[in-house]
């Protein structure tokens, strides 16, 4: 679906409201979902298809790393196993899980803020 949307939109992805609401902000009421939808920008499709090349693996970076997993995120299908599949690339990391959708910064900013603080290094 992303490919078809991008092909029709000059290489950008802007999902229709009904799909975006159920996948990205499924924990919002209609008023908040409509308001957040109006604030979106086109997302370049190439960020889904082009590989990012780093000078060294993430695990080799000598910085603290954390992985925040929003448990009601339907935009990142649970069947794909984002955690631990992607988080294991970090090497040693702190896992922080919280309730919320992909767009939790709209629906529950306090919870996201607390998760970011919990993920911070001592």
C-alpha cells in the first residue's frame, strides 16, 4: 500500500485518515485523531526502501542506548517482532515499555516523557 500511495504522490506517503487512525493513533478519540491528522507532513517513501549506512554498527557505539516499545503500536506489526529483532542491534541496551500507540506523543505525552526519562542513562 505504501508503494501505491507514494507512486501517486510524487514519492511521499500520506495515508488516508481511516487507515492512519487505526494503525497509528488507535488510542485517540475522534477529535484528537482529526487534530493530529491535520498536523502531518508527507513522509518520503525512500526512508522505507533505502538502506542507511553507518560508519560502525550501533552496538559498537560507546553511548548508552535504550529501546522504547509502545505496546499498542499497530503501525509496527507485532508479528514482525520489532523487539527484540531490531533492539538486539543496539548491543547492550535498556528496554522501556509503555502503553500507547505509534503517535503516543499526541495521546499520552506524560507517559512518553516518563519512558524517555526511564530510558536515559544514569
